């Protein structure tokens, strides 16, 4: 099932995407509430999806599936080619940083280049959305902790990222965590470690890989994070980006106003944004 958060007639609600239509779930609350209550509401939503109806997808505004996740964690240096282009060694332990809730952006909204900056970069990533979650989740049990998957772009302000030993500030600028266009529930993703992913800038392919090349797979990521914290419904894990980022090109090619960035993942859809200067 494809589940989206959308706005129509100045009301934001959750919906089921079926083909070119979106069907209101009729449920109160947010996507986090839906995920938390999934076992209770799933059968009714499956019936709604089979019943058809709804409104044209093109007539609504898609929001980030989870506009305010409780936690956003992202893993760095998790594809061999990206490690090589970054001129760094393969980590022996997972390298994590956070992205602020306020960095979340809708899948087709503009991405801001912050005032006084000029080193914005793109990073296509598979985003895993936590379902039941928990703490001390073994890798073997991790698939049951995942609700679904969506496309993400870990937009990064490189100068701020490397201004100190912690990356989180340079990863957390406003609009720098676009996600969507919807969540594809885990039961419809046969193998999250066998998905093609690509990023295009102005139609030129910059990144192309497959999630089978993850250094630390999603199950080990869940196991690692849940040692120290309780993973909760709607938490989002950016699972790593492959090689091809603008900072590693010769000469470097950072994003500028007017650039169009498209990120796509096999079976999950795509997100696309125009880069704009912050007003």
C-alpha cells in the first residue's frame, strides 16, 4: 500500500494512493498515528483501496509523508564508492548524525539555498520508516520493526558540514530533508536491499547505484541504533548515499538557484525540487 500525507481545500490528511488517485483514509490524526494504529486500521484501509474512488492525485498537494518525525537519523559513509570519493576509510563502526525536524520538506517543494552559503549538495537515499520499533532489536528481528520505505534527499551544506567534527548542523538546514512522495509499506517491498536508486541534476544523472551495495544493511542499522534508544513509530532512517555527489566532482559542482534535483528509487517513486535562494 502507498500511504501519503496531502493537503486539499486547506486541510491536511492521510490518504491511500491507488494509481493516479488518492483516497482519504478517513482517520483522525497524522501519519504517525496511522502507523502506531496499523494493526487495527490495516484491514479497513485495504478495503478502501480496493473500493476505488478518491480524487485525482494531481489535484492535491503532497506533503512529506511524516511532516514532523520524532527522530531523523542518517548514516554516513555507507556505500563503498562514496567512501572512496570522500577519500576516507571504510568505517569499522556505523557513523550516524541527526537531521532536525525542521529540515523536513515536501517531495515537490522548492529547496532553499540558505543566505550566505554556496555549497549545497544532493544525496539520494532510501529512507526506512519505523513501525512498531522498540529497543534492543536484533538484526534478525529488524524487518518486523520497519513500517515502510520512501525516497529521501539528504541535502547537505558542505561548508557547514565540515566546519566542525559534528555533521548535524550542515545536514539540518531548513528544507534539506525532502521525503516522499509517499510511504510504500514494507510488505510491498520484496527486498529493500535490491533497489536501484538514482539522482539527476537538470536531467544529468549524477548518482546511480543499488541498495545491495550498502556497507551496513538496514537490519544492522536498526540493531545498532536501538541499543541506545527506543525507536518509535514514524522515526525516519536515511540509510546512506552512493558516490557521485557534487562535492567529489572535479571541479566541484554545488547546487545553485534554478537547478532541478530529482531523486528516484525503484518501486518507490521519485521526488523532485527546484533549488531557490532563501528569501
